[in-house]
C-alpha cells in the first residue's frame, strides 16, 4: 500500500490489517480453512493487496450452520425476554457507533467506497439495529383468537439458524438490513459476505463477541460464491435464507431453497427510471440525479439509470447533466477531495466499459463518453461517468450496468412516460420529478416496481417497506414491521370447549 494511503489509516485499522490473513468466525472462535486455501483482498483504489481471507469449503460452511443451530437450541438467545435480548443488541449498536470511523475506513478500503459514504453506511447499520430493537419491545407474540366454541390463539416463535448472502456494494449496511430483524426475533445467523468485501463482516462478528452476544449467534463464513455461498444456500438445516445480489445468482439460490422447501427472500437488481417533467427546477433536479448516478460509482441496484425527460426541457437538462458530470472528482476513496471512487474490481470495470461499447454499437448517442479514468499514484479500477441517449430498445437501456452510466430518452406525455418506465423486466425502484404533486402521485402509483419516490431517489426511511418485484426480487422486503414478522413463524393452538 502506498505511503499516501497508509498515512491516512487509523491506528486501529492498521492493527486490524496487520493480521494479514482472516478466517471465518463461528461459535465465538476462528473458523479456518482446513486446506489453507485463501483469496486475496485488494484495495480497489490502489489495486494493491491489503489482506487475504480463508476460502472455506462446503464442509466448513456446514459446520458453521451446525454451530448456529446448536446455539439456537442450547443457548438462551431465543428464550430471552425481548428486553434482555434488546439490551444485548443495544450494546452491539453502541459499540459499532463508537467504532464508526474504524469500521468505515475498513469498509472504504475494502469496497472502494468514499470514506464519508462508508461512515453513513455504518450509521445506517446502527440505526437499523435500534429500529428493530424498538419494534420488538412492543410486539406481542401471543394473540388470542375469537373462535366460537374454542379457546384459540397463535404464538410466534423464531425460526432457528438463518442464512444470509450479501453483495460487495454495501457490505456493512446490508448486513444490518438483513440480520437485525432476524436477531431481535431470536434467531441465530450465518453471514456469507462477498469474497471481495469480507473484512467488515469479520470485524463485526468479533465485536459482537466482545460486547457479550452469545457464541454462535452471529457467525461469518468466508469464501467464494460458487463454493461457500452455494453450500450455505443448499444446506438443509438453514431455516430461512436471504440473498442480495444479481438475478442470475438469485435464481440459483431460489432453486436450491425451493428444492429444500426453505423460505427465501431475494433482493435482486434493477434498472430504475427517473421521470423528469417540464415543470421541475432544472438545476436542482440535475444536481440530484447526477449525485445519484455517481454515488458509490453507480454500484447501486435501485439507482435511476434510465432518465426519461420531457421533450420541452430535454436539451437544456441533458446539457446541464453533462456539465455537472464532467466536474465530478474521481479519486482514491480515502482522498480528501474525492467525490467518486473506483469500482470494486477489474471485472466490474470491464463490464461497464463493455456496456458503453455495446450500447453505442446498437446506435446509442454518446452525450458524455466515459471510459477509463486515470488517478495519479493509483492503479485501481477507475471509470469516468457517462451519458448515453436514444431508444429504450438499446442494450444499455435494458440491462443492468452497475456503474456511473445513465441512459436518456425523451417523452411527450404522462401516459407515454408511464409506458416507457414499465418497459423492463425489473421492478425495484423508480422516481418521478415534478412540482405538480397530484401528477407525481399518479405516476408514482402507476410505475410497476416495489418502490416509487417523488422528487428524490434512493430514499430509505426505517418503517417504510423496501423490496422488489419481478426480476428484482421476491419473498418480502426490508426496513419495516413486515420484515420483522418474516423472522417469526406462527403456531396455532386450539382447545375445543
């Protein structure tokens, strides 16, 4: 790691990385690869190796599941009163908040995320955990049923060991979204982070042990998706499964869970639209959409990547966006002036460059070229923002690129805009931009997706369900009371009178 980057690291981060090799963590202790096989962990900004993780086998993943199930059956976690379990989880939330700068820097270095954005992700984890703790305190798990001739009630119980497979774009934030409701409900968890971004998950598991979370409640398995991830999704002793990632891998996880008759939640990709009407504040709307498409270098599943702009303002709006995108400062994620960091690895960079090439080959007009970005002193995976325009039949308008690339097209009427938004197999999130709130509400309700936003994009308020439909997911969403209920099973009890 070069000196300029090293000098920015907190002492705690240097100490953590000095371990060099990281294993999984299960039952309160390290879970190591029996073969010694490992995977390099690289800084996406510098391109340099910063650590190595164990590449666990299926047998070792299965061992972690056994540990999680044993902890559920034998430890007191599931039987603890909600207040006591919540108190322990509050300790974890408090400690994560105290360690926010440390965890954020680990996350930033590991995922290529701008450091200030990583700090926001860590705080979101804390807020999510506290939100679900508060929900659990007022939840009555026993409900009496009014049934003639019978004494009857339902009681809700945790499922057991729950499996989670997380992607590399928001490692720590998504862990919070996933495991917080499962833990407050009394389940134990097995976390499989992406092989590119496993370090913050390992740090969290050890932090949980430090604050007194019982051994075996939070477990982490490291390794490749096709081995460790597949083993977790295929394990018959997992009671619930959650996967966040691409539709292609989501299908495989869903297939494995379906074979084992295990409930599964799939949070998948998107090809979101932003509908911009001709009464908007052009400057403000352009600023916000440019901010959205460059946030974490466009590696956001619910991002607005199709910009549908009213024909009366199209030229002025697109020109404004080009000017703003040209001003975005690309640099190392720990840089003081960086606004957009690298993408996660070279494979992802080539994916983005490939879509730019294929989109133009199919006739897209290039409003802003994009391409490889050069950053002084760093040989990481950098790209420039890009804008394409043209027909929505273009491959760059149809398929998820997962980079700082937006695709523009014109519309002339409200009805046409709605039709264009819904010309996709995805169904995650869209937004509508207009001063006419009645029109904005109409359009928001007609867009076929799990989420619609008005005069904003990427809005995640605790208490509002967030999830996808169609190619973007199934099995429920996150961030709401419904999510907590997903991690409790019902038992009906009946006595004839």
